[in-house]
C-alpha cells in the first residue's frame, strides 16, 4: 500500500463506526467513510470535541452539524499546506472538503518524475482529467510541467484556480477547461494533440453529455483506450486513480498493461492508497492507484 504519511497540516486522528475523525490544520471534522466498518472504537478524546460533523439524512444527502466552528469559516474555507503546495479547504454539502489527502503520495510521485524529466532538458506536458480542485494539477505545475486541467464542474475549476494562486502558481502554464472529459478527449484526438503525462481520477458514476448514466466499471477500458491515443511518442508516466469498490488496483493496473506497457514497454505498479490512523497506528484504505512509467 502507498501511504500518504508526510502531512503536517492534516491528520487522520481516529476512525470507527463508519466515520473519520480528522484534523485539518486547527479544525477537527467528523465525516462518514464506508471503509470504516469496525465499531465501538471511538477512543480519541476529540470525538467529543470536534469542530463540525457531517450527518447523513435518511432521505439522502446530509448537512454539517457545527459545534466549535463558525458557519462563516465553513463557507469561506481555510488554508492548509502540503510541502510547497497550498489548498483551500471548504466543506461542501456532499461531505467532501475539496482535498483528498490520500492523493499526496501520488503528488510526490508526479513531482519526482517530472523533475527528473526536466533535469534531462525535457519539456513535459500533462493532461489531468476529472481534475477536481487541482491537487495533481498544481503538483505537476510546481515541478515545471505545463498542465491542461479538465473538469466538467465550473465551480471545481474555479476552486482549482484559487489553489494554484495560493501555491504561487497563478502565472504557471495551466490551461483550465470546463468540459465533459470524454468529449474533450475525442476533440483532442481529432486535433492531433499529444501529452507526455496522463492523469485520470474519474468518479464511480456520472452522466454523459446527453444525460445517459454511465458507470466507471463499464466505461473505464474505453476511456483509457481513448487516452492512449493522446500519449506522446516519449511519455513520462500515466496515473489512474479509482475510488470504485468493484475496480481494484490490480484491475486498473491490468488496463495500463494492455494500453501502455504493450505498446511502450516499461512497467506498471498498482497499489491501494491509504492514510495512517494516529490513534491505532494502522492505515485506512482510501482508494487505489495504478501507475505506468516507461
């Protein structure tokens, strides 16, 4: 398992009864997590003194229960840093905060690979699909890459721009695109555009451009196959994340073998990603990643 264990501003303090107890700098949040299936182990003292807790509704969705935090702070957000990257944390109405801390291990990987390529005198272009609030985007840009950031949500793209500015990257070569990722890929293929790095973090399910429902398990092979048509002749790496329960790291790794290793050689490595739990010393699984590199 790849562990994101180099945070200072974030800590997973404890986990039990379907919830995480997390420290986001000076703010302590309690959020649901379906991976936390063990019960009766809420030992950490902050379970009784959290800042806010997301409470699910029986009719769907949920809301934040504020305790030691002002509504204004939740609305406006606050800053946290990971090494030289800075993010705006803003709890949303669907439990997320705008940052997936487990992805830090992938940011480190991307930075290392891009810097190594730059040291050899290469310019590196990155396509970041389903790019959300731009964690991978600003990591790659901080290492000196040019990045095309694509997400279907206008609000998420605006948030990504905020994060880039907070990290001192407002003038970095980042192109922000609000579009359906598959439609964008198909247009880039027709244009003949190529990228040295491909990063993809697709949701488990969603709706296509005509409103049709799609599931990642059904469409990921086609999606990765389309992306393979955008890779340059001398690629650096490909990274695919999965938060879909039925799509294991090994399955995603096998797809990268088929679409990239069979063509370029190189190697594929696929692992769960996780976050250390301070109270127990264990690691909470938080998705899966597969990486191909030449």
